[in-house]
C-alpha cells in the first residue's frame, strides 16, 4: 500500500489558509493548475511509497516510539513558495526544529522497519496547494508572492499520522487521490 507520514493542521488553521488560497484562484492562469482539496491539506513528514503489508506491525511500533520521543510544539501556517514550476505550497513558521526532528525520527523508524525511504530530499515543511501538471507551463511565482503576507494563527502539533494514499485508478484527468488515516499517535509530553 502507498503510505506517508503526516501532520494535519486543525480545521481552524486550514480555514484561514483556505481564505488566503481562495484569492489565488483569481490570478491569471489559476485554472491551469490542479488545486488540492482543502479537506486533505497536510504536511508530509516522510513519504514512504509502496509498503508491504508484512512491514506494518514493526512500522506501527517504531513510529509510535518516534512520536513519543518529541514534545508537542507550536507552529503556524505562513507564506508560500514553489518547487520549480511544478508545486505551489504554503509554508510554516514556529518551532520547526522540533517538527524537523520528528520528521527525521519518523524517517529513521521507517527505514529500520524495512521501508526504502528516499533520503535524497531533506525535510521541508510545506503544504501543497496546487500542482502544474502535464504540459501546462505556469509561472508559479505570482501565486507564491500572493501568499507572502499570509500568517495564520499558531496551533499545536500534537499528533503524528500514518496515512494511506489511494491513487485514482480511472485515469480521469484532474482526479485526485483519496487519503485514509491508518494510525495516529500523540507526541510525547
Ligand atoms: P498526486 O500524486 O496525484 O498529485 P498526491 O501527491 O497528493 O497526489 P501521493 O502522490 O500519494 O498523493 O502523495 C502523498 C503525499 O506524499 C503528498 O503530500 C505528496 O506531496 C507527498 N509525496 C508524494 N511523493 C513524494 C516523494 N517522492 N517525495 C516526497 N513526498 C512525496
Ligand atoms: Mg504525488
């Protein structure tokens, strides 16, 4: 199954970001981007990819231990950026060192469980808002710039989640994956 480890902001924080993101839809070429569904917004801490069922018990155990080793911490959604001209994202501010350490521990937990985690990309706290797909060439800079002034209300990262991604099978353009929570653990105190 296709899995990733994530942190989900509370709905109040997502509503604030939703309002800011709504204004981006009025920018030129917004319709050429594939926008993510606000109901699924999250921070990916570790992307696991395909994981065999047999690895789940140990993964479960180790991720739980990783979560307990880090304290709850405060962050807020803020600003935006892009990965090239492919991905537009909202950023975060606050106790990102703790979030980064949590991501590192979750990655190590997954590797020790036998998951082949891609270590080439360092963790970068971001919440994907839109993607340019296919042949669409859209300059994402104006979108990222429009988010520069956005700062959300601080919230507490208190839970680590293991999420399953069901990719759309129909091949319909624009169809989005469905996410399903598998497990969640409270951070340590
Ligand atoms: P789609 O692939 O259709 O755009 P998606 O990216 O939301 O949808 P997944 O590809 O299953 O769905 O990814 C789940 C989460 O993991 C997303 O937050 C995605 O950005 C992240 N992710 C996917 N692939 C990678 C990767 N190779 N490295 C890091 N993060 C990834
Ligand atoms: Mg993807």
